[in-house]
C-alpha cells in the first residue's frame, strides 16, 4: 500500500506541485517586469479567461480532440497494417517504403491546404491530416519490431511446426509491442500538431482556429488558453496510451 501511495505522489502530485510553482514564478516575474498582457499574459489572466469562457472553449476543445483522436487512430491502424505487410513481404516493402519516406519528408503544412481543398474544411480533412502525420512512426517501429526477432526462438517455433499465424501472434507481435507503443506516444503529440495545422489551413472552429483568429486580433490571452488546451489534448492521449501499454505489456520489467 505504501509503495502504491508513493507512486501516486511521484506520478501525479509532484508534477502538479511543479506546475503550480512554475505558474507562481511566472506570475511574479511578469508583475515585477511589468510585461504588458498583449505580449505575455499572466497565468491568472489565462485561468480567468478559461473559467469565464468555459462553455465556448469546451466546444473548440472537443472538436480538436475528436480530430486528433480519430486521425491518430486511423494513422496508427494503417501504419500497423502496412508494417505487417512489410514484415512478411520484402518485395512490397522495397517497392513502397521509399514513398512512405517521401510522404514523411513532405511538410504537413504544405499538404494541409490541399486536403482542405479536396475534403472541405470540416472534420474529414483534419482527420486525414492527422493520420498522415501519425502513420510513419508506427510503420517504422512496428516493422522493425516484427522483423527483429530472436532467430533461435524463431528456429524453435519452426521446429515445432508453428504456423505463420502462431509465429506472428506469439512471437512477432509481442516483440513489436514496446516499439509500437513508443511510436504511439510520439504520435500523441504529432496528432495535436496535425489537427491544429489542419485548422490553420481551413476551419471555422477548433483550437487551431481560435489561435489563428486570436493572432489576427492580437489577443494573446485566448491564444494562450487555446495553446494550453491543445497541450491538454496531447497529455490526455499520451496518458491513455501509457495506461493501455501497462495493461498489454504486463510482462515487461518496470521500475517499482
């Protein structure tokens, strides 16, 4: 029980204490230096804005969250499936991998306006934008995990006449899970970036839209509020992936 309480303190309370301390220091520094709010607003001003405009901000938050989550899910699933194909067919991998790299190296900022043109400025274009940016990390990590298995264990499976499905399910898949979840954690932050960039390219709602409008009007307080909520989305997705990883990768040795 004591160990469990210590984990709760170290993983939840200590980061919260640090956040409160950082906000207090920032508040004092901004007051002492007399920095105007149109440059950098005080944390208390941003918190006040979040409370007063809670209902309208919730709408923008949920839209960006939905775009990030659906795009993250779609990109991860496609990346996982393509990685399985690559791991089992080297010809397909050699043929398609260069195009996957080309897609990765193309700036998402350049692609987003085209996606808005093709799919409109609604949900679909943002989901596609997010899925593109989340696709490559999952593809690379899962393909590596599926292929880099212990050859001695592989020989043992084959000597026992294991089918390809049994080798995949009991050897390749568990071997790829650590790298898969590492890619998912990277994708949680990329998903929010993709959603916000997509909203920059064309939208009439969402946190990215709010940031864009606020920048035009030089309203830094709503801009900081939208940035904070965007960060919150990434944090929620990251913690969700971490919880799922803990449940599925239960055999891994973890620090107590």
